[in-house]
C-alpha cells in the first residue's frame, strides 16, 4: 500500500520551483530527460551573463527540471563541472517576495552569494552559499 500525502500550503508560500542539473552535452541530456519524463523540453534559453544555455522540462506537479550547459569553460557551470562533474547543481525554491525571503535568510545568518538578478525562465533569482545550506546550492526565484 502506498502512503497518502496531504499537500499543505507552506506558511511563506515557498514552493519547489526547479532542480538545476549541470550537463556536459545539452542535446544528449535533453534526450535522456525527454525519455524519462515522456515530454520534450518546453524551452531553451541562453543566459549570457552566466555563460549558460538552459533547457526546461515541466513535471506533473508543476516543479521543473533545468538543464544547464556551459557556453564558456570559465563560466559558473563550466567551473562547476570541472571541479565536481555533471549532476545536481542547485535546488530552487519559488518565493512570492524575493527581497523579503533574502532578508529573512540573511537575518538567520545565511550568506547570499549572488543576486538579486535576472535569471532564466522569466525569474529574478538569488543564490545562497552551499556551506550554509548542507552542501547544496540554494536558489530563490520569483516572477520578474
């Protein structure tokens, strides 16, 4: 018997927005995730300021998968892949008020390492240091 989970509204409106996955070959990764999810990506987008080409997949519950391919080996994703290899890069949480959530986390001692700035998929984003968040890079994102 499978457990039943009750979907509860988070008090701050926080949602799982997407998982960011660093890839070496975007075409190959898109084929894999198309096979896994049964749908093709809904968009590709370049974020020139970050030297990255992104590809987005939607899931049934509204969360997304973001594939990240570096357009420059010295860019953030290129450096990440050279140090850590391909795989999970970050977890992104959707928030209604980016500035308020950044302030809330910073007041608790979490270090913001970038943002707020324009990100992919029509979002404004900010990242928090993985040294403070259990070795996982955390992104907050809000509609632009």
